[in-house]
C-alpha cells in the first residue's frame, strides 16, 4: 500500500493525532508558546547564531539586548510564536503576591555596583520592578533595594529579582518608635544623631530621606502610633512608651542634639546654659502634665515636682517620691558633750518657671537633695546643737525650729528653691540623761500633786466646816422652833395646871424652863462646836446641871404641894369619918393595895377526922396544879 493510499484510508487517525498533540506540533513547527492568565513566562535564550549581541557583558546575568542567557523581558499571559524549543526555554512562574499587612523587599540579582559607602541600591523607575529591562537600562543597582512593593499582585521576573516578604511596622497606642537608619551619610562630628530631614513620610520613603542628606544612625525624629511601610533593610525601629508627666510635675527637657543655642538666663545665672526649644542644652520651656513623644536617646525629660515636697531626715520614714531614701536621722553633739538624735522634715517648693534653672544647676532632683539640702540642713542642726546643752535644746525647740526655717529659706533662695517650712520631729537624748530628766520630772510632778492634794484637803476641810455650820443652822432653827413649840406647850400645861393644881403649874414651868434651857444649851453647843468641841461640852454640862437643879426644885415644890393637899384631904376625912374609923379605913385600904391574905385558902385540922390532913394536902396540891396550868396558858397566849 502506497503512502498516499494509507493517508487516504486512515486520514481520521491523522486528525485525532493532530488534535491530541497540536500544542507539541505547533511548538516544534511554529515555536508557539501559550502563557496562562495566572502565570508569567520566564525566558532563557540558549544561543545566538547571528547578530551583534551574542554574548552577555562581563558581570551581567540578565540579557536586555537579545544575548544568550536569562532574558529581562518576560512573557505576559497570551499566545507567542517563533519561540522554538531548541533556542528558547520558557518557564511558567506564578505572579508575586504581597498579602495585606506585609511588604515585599527586593533584591536585584543584576545591575550596576552600589557605590562605596552605601549598603542599599537607590530607587529607579521600573514599574515596581515589573520591568527588569527598564530597571537595568535606568542603571538600577545590584543588591538590596531601598524601594519595596506594598500589598498587591505583581509580574516580577524572579530571575532578575528575589522578593522577600516582611511585616509592616506597627506602633501601639501610647508608644513611640525610635528610628535608626542603616544607610546615609555619616553623623556629623560632635553629634550623637543625625539632623531632622523633611519629606520622607515617616521614613517610608527612604530614598527621599537619603537624597535630602539623611544620615545613618540614630534619628531625632520619631514615629507615633500607627502602621508603617518601613524597609527593615533601611530602618530599624525600637518601640518605647510615651513619656508621662504626672499632675503636680513639670518636665524639664535636656536635649543632647542640635546646635548650640544662645543662653537665655542672662549674666546673673552662671550655672549652665538654658536655651530655646530645638537647641542643645536645657530648654527654657518645661512641659506641663501630659504625655509626650520623647526620643529617650536624644533628649531627657527630668521631672520636677511643683507641689510642696516633703523630705524626711528620719530612719523610719520616707515619702513615696523616694528622694529622701538616702536621708537618715541627724546625729548631733551638744555643748556638754552628749550625742543625741533628732528627726527633721523639710518642706520645699519649686516654681514651674524656676524648674529649668534647678535642673541646669544640679542636673536632677536627687542631686539637689544630696548636694544642697542634705549638707545644709545637717550642718545647721549640728552647729546649732554645739551652742546649747541637751536640756536647753529640748526646752527651746520651738525657737530653734523657727530659726532653722529662716536660715534654710535664705540658703535655698540662692538655689531657686522656696523653703516652705522646717519641722523638728522626735528628739532622742541619751538614755541615761533621759532617765535623769524623767526622774526629775516625776519628782516635780509628785510635788505638784502633793500641793494640789493639800489644797484639796484644805478646801475639803473648809467645805466640811461650812457643811457643819449649815447643818448646825438647821438644828438651831429646829431648836428655835422646838422652843416656840415648847413655849406654847408650856403655856397649855400652865393653863391646865392652873385648873388642876399648883403643882402641875410648877411642873409645866419647870419643863418649859428646862426646854428653853436645853434649846439655849443646843444653840450654845452648836456655836461651841463650830469653834471648839471642848466649849460645847462645857456648855452642855452647865446646861444639864442647871436643868437638874431646876427639875429638883420643881419636883420638891410638886411633892410639897401634893403633901399639903393630901394632908388637907386627910384632915377633912377625919372630921367626916372620925379618927378611929378613918384609921380602920386606911389600914384596910393598904392591906387591899398590898394583896395581903388575912384568911388562908385552906384550913387543915385533924379534929376527929383522919382524912382531914390528907384532904388538906390534896387541896393544896390541886390549887398549885391549877396555878401552874394558868401560868402555862398565859405563856402560850403571850407567844
């Protein structure tokens, strides 16, 4: 079978083969290359038979004029012809994708050499490194590039450029970024940081920074909170907190960079230069309370309290500011050679306008305390103690405190510090001397106590005397009332006695006189007791004697009157009854009054009856038993 007949008979096999391997056929026959829409074609030229540029120049690895080797030009998605496989090798490469929050750092594999002294290649126009040929024709430099690419998709020739993904720089709230650049001019002599450069958009445009004369090293400018596209090959960032100036303080700025400014304090202040903002030295304007973005390497913010500041020279007490942590109780020696300790508190105030001068003079608040306050106050009290003994120092504490206040105020005025007050705390004399003073004081207090007790006793005696007089006055009044009552009673008795008998009248008169005498005696006794008890006794005895005498006389007169009356009555009875009958009557009356038994209860006789004696005895026994029973009943009833 001829070939023509074969193709005629099996044409369909040819069609199927062509359909299955058309790409391969076209690739070999026509040099067809198809680049997908998500790919990039990297071309390598194997050889050049004819033409001017057949070999790459020395030092180059990327061809831009059709030389053999890696080609700068890439194949975008699409259809290409004449790319025969025996002359060209086409490699499909993914697009370069930079995610959000990232940047792409570019390393150029080809280009001219970076100038000596630089470490980064400067930016050239290359369509974000997507046009390698343009990059090389514009004399792009080999190596790490200052330029970078931000988030997005790029068609970058990875044979000419190597892309590294890096994070964006994030500065948190209340933080600042301290910048150190890795490329640029050297820092000027005498400076620790470069000058402030404008126009580089927070170091995101490092080429502008370098073109405007930026220096490598520490930068005075800082970056605030936010996200930044910073090339880490060009810029390093240290994140630090913002500087806080609390309420009650001012922040005095000490700048370590800048030009030497003009001193603004005048010729009277010769302790350091105070300059305007932006110059090197202490700035004349202090920062008030707030937060500030301060570069801690180029300037320092020294806090100065503007409220009253208390400093304690005491071992057991320190304030929260800790400026007095190295201060201790002051030990002094008196004129009489006794060492003793005392605690001192000093209150100072630094006006906000004077704060820069204080810092310019001393450098810090701790230096002010150690260089001025500590020696000034310590030496003053040591000198003051040498002029006095311990006892005098203790007793004149108030005066010494006022003197110390005036002296220290005069001294601190020269240092632009206001002395508000000086206070002396505990004074601790030697223990032996303190015991002596304590014993002496106890003795003095005991003496005072004795005097007070003595006065109290005298007052108590006076009070008791007055109380006794008052009590006696009540008795006097009572006695006077008793006298009046007795007088009236006596009058009644007299009137009644007049009706009854003269004897009763005499008795009433005697009792009235006795009561009157008793009242007088009680009055005299009250008066005598107020003066002396002995006199009272004497008066009472006299009164009693007189009362007895009067009472005896009255009784005698009463007895006499009763006798006379009785005799007169007897005389009348005798006349009426006769002498014998009256005598028998009186005898009978007296026997009756005396209970004398004339006739016995039982008569026992034995005349002719033998039972008479026995009956009598039994009767007597019966009578006795009845009497005992009556006595028992009487006793029981009384109980």
